[in-house]
C-alpha cells in the first residue's frame, strides 16, 4: 500500500475522531466541509453527462440544512421541501430551458450529498447539550481516567453511538476488502466487478461483531439483539452506499470521483459508506431502540 494512502488515511481518521469528540459546531463545520467538497465532486460527475444542475443553489441550501440541524434538529426536515422548491424555482427561470435531468440531478445532489449526511449532525447531537462544556457548544472530557477504565456514563448517547457507527463501518470496509481479496470468488454486482459476495458477507459479519461487542460494553438494552440489529443495518447500508457511488462513477465513465485525497481518490470515494448509514442509525437509536425497550 502506498505511503501516501497510509498517511492520508491516518490524518483523515484523526480529524474525524477529533471533530466527533468535540461535537457541536466543530463537528458541524467538519461535516459541512465534507458535504461541500462531496457536492462539488457529485456535480462534476453530473456535468460530465451534459446535465446542467442548480449547483450553487443546491450547495447553499445544503449548508443551511446543516446549520439548522445544529440549532434545532426538529426543524431540519422542513428544509428539504423548501430547498427543493427553491431549486426548481431557480431552474425554471434560467435563460436555458431546464430539463428533467437538470431538475432530477439537482434534487439528487441535495438529497444524496446534503440531506442524508446531515443525519451525522443529528446523530452526534443526541443528548449533546447535557454534556457540552466548551464554546460553540463543544465538548471535551474532564476525566479521561474514567473513559480509559470503561466508564462511559458521562458521554452523550450521540457521541458513543457515532463512534461505534464509525468503528462498524471501518470493520465492514476492512473485512470485506481483505476477505474478498484473498477468498472472494463470486462477483457481487456488475456495478463494481471487484466486489465479491464472500467479501460483502464477511464485511457485514465484521460489522455485526463490532456492534455486538460495543453494545455489550456500552450496556445497551438487550445488548445482543441490539448489537446484531445495529451491525446488520450498518453493514448493509455501508455496502449499498459503496455500490451507489460506484454506479455514479460508472455512468460518468471515471475511476475515482476526484483526486483530493492522495492514494484514496475523492471525498465521495472515502465517504460513500457513510451516506446511507447515519439516517438509519439515527432512527434506530431514537425510534427502534425505545420500542425494543418497551416490548422486550
């Protein structure tokens, strides 16, 4: 593996974990940068197909959406229809008559690289106000000793769930790549010829193993059922995210979405596994987990 890939990967992990730990506006800014760069890459793919989307409008409302998620998550879903209306309004009054593809690509850019990633901000923000102790609603642990001893009671649900989700995604990616490389024989899909059924299954199993272990140590209710369910959700969602981005690149006729990260390609190449994951985990924690507590 090239050193550039290793170094850039380590830097990305450190930045991701640091911003996740801080939370608040620090985390929102980090996600906003990723969304901004990811949408640039997405729209470059779209324009390579001769489509003319509402780029500036879509990118602006996506940043507004992230800010709303931080200020008041309950209002965030209201931004989606408003943003879609603004995008259509913009395209309707352009000198060049807009096409179905222009409108569809713009709404997809808002949904895929704006709305779905905004759930990371919502997920990290669960119970965050109860623990924030820094300016800009940030957080820094006051007692690292308790954390090193496995006492996570002072950490917010959003923080521990976000980190556990990251670990599951990493386990799924590493597991599927490694197992698929050495033992994979059955092609998973023509969308991504290098992916195998064996690698995909092992990646999901790795996600389940990490989620179950995390659920046990974090004392989640009904930790075995919770861990298996959460691991399956994350493992499958990360795989679908990877395949979706591969489909976009295949249609655009490119190998990578960009060249921003040395040895890794573009932002979308590195974050595709995260796009569908956050909304599902968020609703698992806020809706399904309380339901499990009541029924089991």
